[in-house]
């Protein structure tokens, strides 16, 4: 792969206008993450301009990183150096919205916030937990999900059609604007979660949902993790709510349950949750929020583990790595029980696990926070539970992420390393050990991105 030349930048400026191309060091430094350090940034203003940039980059073998709100750019393996970031943010218009069909099409650079605002006016929405600055194209390319997955499914269930520019610079449409429209392969599915390695998404058509009139978040707390987990699980099997749990092994169980429904359904679901809480001895408290905040929830849980130094200063232990894997909810308690001693053995201070029902575990691993000066502390949660923190004072061991990941994979957990702090060595591949279907994926990549320029290096080996 060649690096970017001055003449390439001039060609780009001729295509898009100089105002839409930059290689300014300060602008680029502000964008850099552990995975992505672009050498230039361009902002095409139409599908045709996106296609022209990709053709030019293909000819010159310059890697291209499509980007939107830049909210998930620390995700994935490091991109090849000398890459061109291609921003979709100028493609930000609603293209067609039929409230009576509950379908909307928009350009891929439209922000999640702007899209939702347009839908809210008609009493509809896209039921995702995404950050406001995320774009529709970024949402499709990453296909992550949060607490609402339990109640509504994921974006994968809602995408009807896409327009993409593949790595050969050709604009292609797949899927359509109605629910049953496919003859042949549902090619739009290929791009969902492909992290922008097969094509640059320029337009997105999605199914919508009616926006619920009443919303509340109930926080359920039980002193015992297994009982709390089983109570949530029992409820989740029969009631539609969004849910997130944060678990520290050996600590109280806390779950947030988000109810979004019509007033009578809201009252019914709440009654059932209250009945299970009463039966299991759980405390239940309304938080005052209207949705389970996928951003604030981990931060709040992390603060429960803040450590009081002798000076009186409070420090939060440093986050060292974040892992994720699919799981069956019933396997989660045992996985957590096994993981806790493994985390300690491999030098991590403690771990915190989140379960997005029904099937995804995220684990955050922490280093020690200044162990030589720390003491134990006791923090009161909003539910009145006291969580005491005893810092281990085992010296300054560097956590061994490699050993932990190897062991997990050896135990059959297909862990992906979503993020790791600088300084953490990792020889294990972040997406997991090579699997049989990767050869087929490489063939698909070659077909849809013949020059191999789209997000080169960020996905599985060879893609
Ligand atoms: C706490 C939290 C909860 C979340 N919950 C959900 C959820 O429930 N459901 C959900 O769907 N998402 C969820 N997300 C959002 C998701 O993980 C990403 O943050 C978001 O989708 C990225 O959008 P972006 O525009 O910022 O993309 P960027 O950060 O700019 O890019 C992210 C990736 O997508 C690629 N990409 C971006 N735009 C395009 C495009 N037009 N074509 C091809 N590739 C592209 C990039 O190359 C990059 O690899 C959540 C995120 C967070 C932080």
C-alpha cells in the first residue's frame, strides 16, 4: 500500500474543492485514536464524489477510512498508515420519509440525533441506544447494540436497503424500501457490521417503530449476584424492557431495567417487575431517567470502585482493556466466577462485567490505582447499598492481557478485544483466532474491494 503524495492531495482538491480536503497536522492529530491516524481528511458532498474519491484512491493504492461521527474509531485493529479519512458528514439529508409506511431513507452522514428528531415529530423512532453524534452509516457499519436490544432487537433487524460505494469505486444499491422486496441474496446484510471494509455506505433505509409514550428506568438491587441475575432473567423471558447489568464478582447485583410502552402497558410491566422484586427481596427504585444510559451506566458503576487515597483524594482505577463475547444468559454467572480469579492471577486490579440481555457480555478490566497509597473505602450507591472496596496491595505488577485472552479462548470463549490501553502488549489477534470462514470472507473482500483499500488492516487478518 502506497502512502499519500502531494499530487494525490492536489487531485483530491480538484475533485472536491480545496475547502473539503485537509492535511493540516493539528486537525488530524485531534482525530487520531489508537486504531486510526489518518494522513489526510476529505469531505465529499455527493454519492458521485464518494465514488470518484474511491476510484482515485484505488488507482494510487491509498487506504481509505470512511467515517461519520468518529464515536467508534478506537474500535478494531490499527489501520494502515498513510490513510485518507473520508467523512460522510456533508451527506446529511433525509431523502424520503413515509410515516404511514413506517420507513425512512436518509444519507449515511445524517446524525442519529437529527434523524431521531425528524421521526419524533411523527411519533416514531429508531429504537437504538446510540450516541447522538453517531451517523446512520457508522451505526450500520459497526452494528453494536446496547440495553434496548432485549426489547427491540438490533439495527440488523431494521435495515431494509443500502446504497454503497465499493472499493472498485462503483455505486451499488441493495435491498429496497419495503419490507418484502428481495429476490436473490439480501446483499445489504453483508455490510451490516462489516466495519466499512467492503463498501462506503452512502444511503440507508430503515424500518421504524412507534415511539412509546411512557418511559421509566427501574434499578433493581440484590445483595447476591446469582439471585439478582436470575430474577432479571426470569423477567426478561416474558416482558419487553431494555436492561443492563453491572457486576463485580462478590458484590451486590445491580441492574437497570428500562420500560418504554403505552401508559397501560407501562403500568402492567412495572407491576410484574415489582412482584418479582417483592418475591426475591430485591430493592427497586425509579432512577428518574427515561432510558438506560449506555454511556453513563458504565461510568457510574466505575465510580463505585473509586479508591480513596490517604490524602483524601479519590482516584478511579485506570481502565486497562475491554473485551466482549456472545453468551447464553444462563452461562454468564459461571463465566464471571471463573474470570474473576483469572483477572487477579494475570495482574488486573478488578473486573466489571456488563450483560446486555440476551446475549452479549462486555468486560472491563482495570489496573490497580496507586496500590501503595490506597486504603479501603466504602461508597453508598443510589439504592442505599454500601459497596466496600478493598484495594489489593500486591505491588506494581503489569497486567498480562495476552495471558488472560489466551486462557479465555482456551476455555472456549470467543473473546474480542474491543479496546486496550497503550502499553498493554497483545500478540493474540484482537478478533479471535482464525476461523474456517475467514478464507471465504477474504474472497468476498477481494470481490467488493479489489484494491484492498477500505479500512485496510482494521478487521480480521488479511482484511
Ligand atoms: C455506549 C454505546 C452504546 C451504543 N449502543 C448502540 C446500539 O444500541 N445500537 C447501535 O446500532 N449502535 C450503538 N452504538 C453505536 C456504535 O457503536 C458506534 O458508536 C456508532 O455507530 C458509530 O457511528 P459513527 O458515525 O460515529 O462512526 P465512526 O466512529 O465515524 O466510524 C465507526 C466505524 O464505522 C465505519 N464507518 C463509519 N461511517 C461509515 C460509512 N458511511 N460507511 C462505511 N463504514 C463507515 C468507520 O470506518 C469505522 O470503522 C453505541 C455506542 C456506544 C458508545
